[in-house]
C-alpha cells in the first residue's frame, strides 16, 4: 500500500517552494498537486516534493497582496 503523495490536504493553503507562490490546494492529478491562487485564477501544478503547508502569516501576506492588486484595477 502506497501513501498518497499529494499533501497538504485539499482546501488548505500551501507554498510552492519553486517560486514562493501561495495557493489553495485544489486536489491531485497525475501525481501533481494542483494549486489555485488566493483570490482565484488559473490553477498550476506542482510536484509534491515542492509543496508544503503555508504558515498563516504567508496566507495573510498573500491575501493582502491580492486586495492591493484589486484596489489598483481601473
């Protein structure tokens, strides 16, 4: 019996250590973790070895960035 390589759990937030992006874990497809940006947008795939659960401070920081980006839209 093998362990599911897709961690953390679906619905939680994770950091993609390849570039520091924070996203919500949407699931696992083809052995890759699918992350969606906070605030919505296009999902991206990440190898499980490059994903770790995001600390609350990282999630908050990304949410603030998203609010700031939305405030600058015309």
